[in-house]
């Protein structure tokens, strides 16, 4: 059977050596997050904070910190749920292989939500927003946030749990202009199900009822982040994965309540009512800044007896949400490629913050009768990818043909770049989408949600041998005298700090004048950066800097570049300007004094001794 509660999960993890307790008093301002980050970085266990300053409620984090622990929590149901998702994406499999899918019906039964109010533990008591753990993750955060919420809404035209949406959208509990204990902030980005519900409610002039669940069995938060096949609700998925039907009821004010949650915050979002939300340290490794987002007016804050607050910390990858992603991939496998004809793999590169960078492998079958191979079908696939739900938020899509190397994997960052750089024709293979939507959290663009994209497609035979080291004769003009090889074919060039796009054009002219007549075919990619040593130090540093700090339409240049019939290309190396710009959000930096306090917990006698 699945876990009945978060407390039962915590007990099971502790029994099997997957959880530690922090007995010392911990400050919710920065210290709890710093402990979490340090334990995660050391691939440590889940953490139960017994004594959070300013609240009677304990807190747990890092539940999903490793794929091993995540699979342990769902050890009894993981294979069954993978079968169910597989069957949902291709129902004919049940006909072709009935024995393999014989148990799918039983799994589907446990998926059915169950309206069960009697003796619901979450009705044990009520509290206030300010009595909850006021956890602040990063020094510049605008206030305390709920970072592991399950936000529930219903379609006002088709009410009921089977037409609901459950998503994980951050919740600001205080600070800014919010009236304490009466108002909280609801932040959600593009392509989220709650947006459809709010749009309908606004059009009808009605308030949208919102229920925020915190805690509960671990299947519930996972369901809130799952990219499920259309028609499969988050609540049914939670029931199937947890092997326990999602129990719920409606309170006297008509709000849906998760019976197994540890906390439930109910409230309404009125049409057109917004307040500034943020800043907040986010998963790109920078702060998302203060912007207007929906205002939620609080009605009730329920909690169960012995409730445990669940939280996580987001920041530059890898973080706990990285492990979430690994578990999602474990469950869904090749679900997305099956939805796009000709697509074999797609990988949102976690080290680059997920949305900025996609790798994809597709088939190239349009003209097998022609000797010359060039991107054709994979361009169609690229357009399909960039029009697909949250994949459409990507800025950079690198796509190649499976036929050119059947052993290539999108998970191999360096190998994938090598394959692309050996085959790309920079005069032909860059395809831009300008003045379009990008991730809400990405500040490299021209405004919030606004920026550009580029699809970089390479197909055909190998065109060049890329350099593994620089020839002794290689040099760059002033002021570009500090440069380092990142990987074969890629050079990081330390440059003066970004001043303006006009100044950058001048700097590119200097590079072009010095390099336009040189043979640089083995070095197809330059990265302008603030610190060449940092960018070249690891592949993760390279992809994080290069693709979180650049906007394709504004920051891609080239040696011997040209525009012909509105197509841009270059005959020498492509240049990505990945320097920090004045309009970019600040980078996340830890507080040194807090880090020193965490160090003491790692000393002999401290709760983290032997872990950090």
C-alpha cells in the first residue's frame, strides 16, 4: 500500500536510513535553505527540521534529492505507473500484448479520486499564514515562499475534480504590499493550466477559487509537476502512483480540500487584482524580479494534527528539482517523442536551467534519393518542438539527424555539441524566431516573457575536424587577450564588461577585422564572457553561462556575417555574447555568515556531522 501521509513517508525514510533529523533550532531566514543546499550538494538524505524558529510546525526537505530515494518511495508502484503512462500514450499496446498490461486496470482503479470527508485529518485545526514556517531561501527574496505547493483550481464551466488542474506554482506568504494573514501572492508562468481557469473566471467576472495543498503523500507534489498526457488528470495520477486514491472533500465555503494534505490554504483570486510579487531566487540561478502577479485573498488555513511543512530550495542547477526531472523521465520515458512524428529524443538541458537550451534528435527522411544531405525534416520537427507546451519556452534548440550517428544521445552534452559542430553549416543552418515568448524567469530577453529563439539544425556528413587545442599561431586582438578552450571547437573569450549593444557591435568589428581572412574552420563557436576561466572550468559552467545570459536575436554574431533575403548566417565562427547585461537579473550568491553557521552543524556532535 502507498503512504497515507507525509509523516508515514518520513518515518519510512528514517527507518531505512534515508532521512536525518536536525534537532538544533534553525532560523527559517536563509539557514534552513542553506542546510538543505549543503546536504543536497553532498548527495545526502532527506532532512526533518524539528525546531524551526518562530513556528510550532516541523519541516521536511530534500525528499526527492536523489533519484535513488525517489524510486525507493515509489518502489511498489513505479513499474505499474510507467505501464499506465505507456498505455495512455498508445492504447493499442494492450491489444498487442494483453499479458503485459493485464494489471493496468487495477492501477487505474486506485487512480480514481475519492470524495471522503468523514474524519479528515486536515480538519484537525486552523491556523494563520504567519504561524506557518516563514522560510526564505535567498538574501534578496521578497519574503517567505511556499516552494513545494500543490495549487488546485477548477474550470468554472465544468466544475469538479476530473476537470481540475493541480500545478506547482510558487506562493509568496508575506512581504511587499501583501496584508499579512489576509493576502498572498500567486506566481505562475506561461503555458500553465491555472491560466486557462483564471481566464475563464475573469471573462465571467467571477472570483477563481484556489486551494493550496502542502505536504501529503509524496505522490501528490510529484503529480503537480508531471507533464501528463492530455486527458489524464493530476489527481488520478497521484492516486495511481501512490497506490492510494486521492481523498478530497469540499468545505462549507465550496473549496476543494485534499484530505491527506498536511496544510490547505484556501482563497480567491478576483478578476484584475494583482500585486507585486518577488524577487525570488529561481531555478535559472538568478533572481526573478518583482512583477505584478495575481493576488489571492486568504479564507482559511487548515492543518492536520502533527502536520509537517514540506519545502525545497531552487537555485542554479543541479537542485532537488533536477531529481524531480530525472524521476519524471523515469516514468514518462519516450512519451513526448511519440507525440511528434520523426522525433527520437528531446532533452531540456538541466545544467542550462532547463528552458533556455534543448537538444533533440530526429529523423531526416525527406529526400533519401538525393546524395546531398541537409536539414529538412528535422526543421519541421524543430517547429513542432517549439510549438509544444512548455518546450515552446526554449531559446536555443540544437537538433540533428539520427541517421548520421545512431549511437548519439542528447544526455551527452559534450558529445552532442561535438556532433553538431562537426556538421553545421553556419551560413545555412541558423533559423531565428524574433519577438516571441520565452520563459517568464529568463531575463536575457527584451521584457518579461519576451525574447527570441534560434533553431540550429545540422544534418549530413561530417564537414570539418574541430580543433582540440589552439595552434601556436592563434591570437586575438586587444582587448580579447584572455581566452580558453572550453571543449573541442568552442573557445571562451574574456571580454570587457558589456556597455551597450552599440559598443558590442564595435567589439565584433574589431574581432572581424582581425579574423575575417583566417582559416578558423576548426573553431566554429566563440563565447564572449566575463570570466573565461569560469566558463571553461566545466561543461556545466559553459552551458549555464552561454545560454542563460544570451538572447539569440540580440547576442548572436559571427565572423564574416551576412543577411541575404532576410536569412542571417556567417562564414566564420559564430559568436554568442554571454556577458552579463545591465537588464539581467542578479546572480544567486550565498550568505557567508549563514554558511559559517551551517559549517558548525557539520562538526563533531552536530546534526550534520559526517554528512557535509
